C-alpha cells in the first residue's frame, strides 16, 4: 500500500511481545472512532507505521474479527513547536477500514483519508503560527469591596452583618438571605436545600461581581465551648490546726 500512495511513502513494521508494548504508538492515534477503540481494546501483535511527505504518518493494523480487512488511521503530528493546545477546535481526521488488497486499500486511503488528514495538519500548523503559547487565564482584578461568606455547621451560609459591604446587602436580600438580629448576621437558610442554595449563591455572586464587588466563600471557624469553672480543691488542714468534729446524729 505504501508504494501506491501519492507523494512517496515508506513503511516500518512493529511486533509487540506484550499488550502494553503497543501503547507508545496507539496512544498517538489521531482518531476518535473505531481505530482508537481497536488500539485500546484488542491485543495487536503487529502493526505498521507508514511515513509520507511533510512528516505525515499513518498507522496500519489488522481489523479484529475481519480477517480480510485492515484499519488505517493518522498519527498525531509531533515536533516543530506543536503543543496540546494547537489541537483545540481541529477536527480529528479519523481512520478508515480498507480491504486487504493493497491497490484497493491505497485508493481508499488516497480518496477518503488523505484529504481530511492534510486539512487537519494545515489547521494544526496554522494554530502553531497564530498561537505558539497556550492561552493562559489572567489573574483576577483587585476589588475595592469584598464579601466573605462562610459555610456554617448547621448548613446555613452567611456572614456577620457588619462585615457585609453596604452596596451588597440589597443583593443578598434579593437572593434569599435573611437578617437575623439576635445573631447579627445575614444568612441563607439551610431549608432551601443544597441545590437551591448553590443556585442562589451563583446568581448572587454573578450580580456582585458585575458591580465590582468580590466574593469569597470559606468554611466557618469551629465554635468554641466556654470553659467550665473548676471547683477548688478541698482544703488540707495545716499542722497544728483542728478539724471540726462531725455533728452527732
């Protein structure tokens, strides 16, 4: 088949003594379909890699359960500054099944596989040129006001009232927080349930962030138990002192 593909191709056969020995090649499959499934599911005692123009590589192995067929799939390009983020939004070229006849197999690869393989390579190389470094997220901006909420042991979420920025209080009340004067705190009740709490917290945070107010969520401090007052030890009489006699019954 390599002799019949356009552009000049060579082939290298590989034999695998163990199942794991096929991983270095099958892990490079540029395929999201049945060829990747074959490479990860079946023991493949032998396969071949075809090397073509522009560093193109094709993986070839027998198709399990189909004795007169093979599968052919591209391998991911390597080198030349290619990094994982360069494959983002690139359609995988995927592999195909071909008959064991090399003439018909080469015709199927040339007609059905090489065009989309070539296009996928162009897209990856264009990404290398346009964005050599991965798109890193910028650090968050500093907020002049920050609301810090705590998860309390009873399932409520809230904060001491005095710690809530004045511009944020109306937003909290609009999303279900309640003011508890005897606790001097604004609390989102546990009775809402975890899912409803999470939705209200998300909506509240999005509203505050849009207003330039930062939002933190932290665990509450463990509640401390007031220390008990210890009883004084019994008095021990000193030398020369007298102990009152117990009263007669």
